[in-house]
């Protein structure tokens, strides 16, 4: 519990991906992300701008997200990359590392795999948003993309909604078929690989877009009244998954207006003059603290623009760190000599 004793912070806990996995259930991540969004909305969080680095030579990009959360007494930083040729080398396309430090002293507390943590906390964020923006009895989900995040979004939604059917589309036939097979077995519900993007988003309650696309792949005319969209893929300048006319029609909710207007899905509608910043209904934390409304009618179209915030990483890493200490797992390293002041 904060403040921490010096003996606690003299050692850094190093946690592998498998150890992080064992300490971060989806239910715990959903709770942590909810708390983080509330703290952000109530001003107990400091987040500097995301540092974005393009590595075009190797078809990669790197984001550095950092900040502190008073509620947890923690400073956190995450270096996360997307190198899209990695699978050809037998490596994951997304890799991340998270560092936690004590807010009062800045002493390092933990270094942990952030790849799995990012996947889970992003999935949790989508579920938290859908809990206040989607229709309460949402049962059908359409997914564009078949990667890790396309899976995590649905796993998180399954925690909160009585899902009965998932449809998935991906440009790679083998990927969408494997997704359907794996998720069908994991969820115990109908999961169908479909032939077109339009088929995936037709006659569903919730749409999830989780791709690295830089052009619109979901068209306005496909969107029906009452749908909710979790727009997950756009998290850097130029990225885009939705026809901007969808955004013009929707009740727009963002994780951070400051961040989304620069790197989120709304960047395109803003640039084209289809919407103004005043048209953004709320940041998600404002809804969670009852400052703004969530879904108000069965017919309205809602959209969550999720760019990912360091506060989510810190909240999820806090869950991992505390549970790892309880379990006594992780490799402990003395990085600093506290006698050498």
C-alpha cells in the first residue's frame, strides 16, 4: 500500500510474459481499467503526449506512453512496438515492455512484459466502453481483423454480455478460419468466418475494428441503427478504419480527446470538417463517473475511439505487480545501491 517502505523499493521485480499472464485475469483488467478511466476523468492522472517513432525501413512503429496515477501511487512507462514483418521471422508483430516506479520517490519497482498486458488492457477498455454504450442485451459481434486484439476484444465482451454469435473477416483466409476455430472452442458459441467486411458487420449489435489499416474499411451505408462500434486500430497519425460519415452519424466517445484528435479514428472526420471537437459527446471516464450520459436510446449509433492511454497500462501493471508480490513470483534484481547516495 502506498507509501511504500524503502525495503520494498530496493528491489525491482522482473516479470516474464507467462508470469504477467498468470497475474492478469480479464475480469481484473476490466475493473482496473474502469478505475483508471475514472481517475483520469477526475484529474488524478498526468499523461504527457505519446512519443511516436516510425521505423519505415523495417515496416515498424514504436509508441512510448507514460504518466502517473495518484490512486495507485505509481509512475509508469511503456515502450510498445508494431513491426508488421515480424511474423515472417516467427516473432509477434506487437512487442512491449512496461516499467513501474514509485510516485513519491521515483524508485523503480517492476519491469514486466507489456505485450500480453497491452492486449488484455485494450480488450478490457473495449468492454468497459461497451458496457455503457452498447445495448444491454447485445448478443452478436462483428469483428474486422483476426489478430490478438480481435480476440481480446471479444473475450472481454464475453465477460459482460450474453454473446451468442461472432462473425469475423480478415484479408487472409487462413487467419480468419483459425480465429473462428480457436474462438469457437474458447467461447463455446457460434463463431463464423465470413467472406466480406460487409458481411461481418451486418446484423450485429457490436462492431470491433482491430486492424492496422490506413484507409476506411467499414462503410457508412453498412451501419444500422442501434449498433455500437469499438474502433481499436487507429492509434497513430494516418491510421483509419471507418468511413468518416459513420462518425458524423454517431454519438462519439473517446478515451482522451487530446490524444484521439491527433492519432485516433476521429482525426479524419475532424480534418474533413465533418465534425467539430464540440461534437465529441464525452471521454469515457466522464460517463463512468456519471458526468455525461452513455447510451440513451435503442436506436442511436455509438462509437468508442480507443487510442490507448498510459493510465490503462499503469492500472493493469499495478494488478500484476501486487498479485506477483502475493504469489512470490518474478525475478528480483537490485538495480540501485541505496547506500550510494
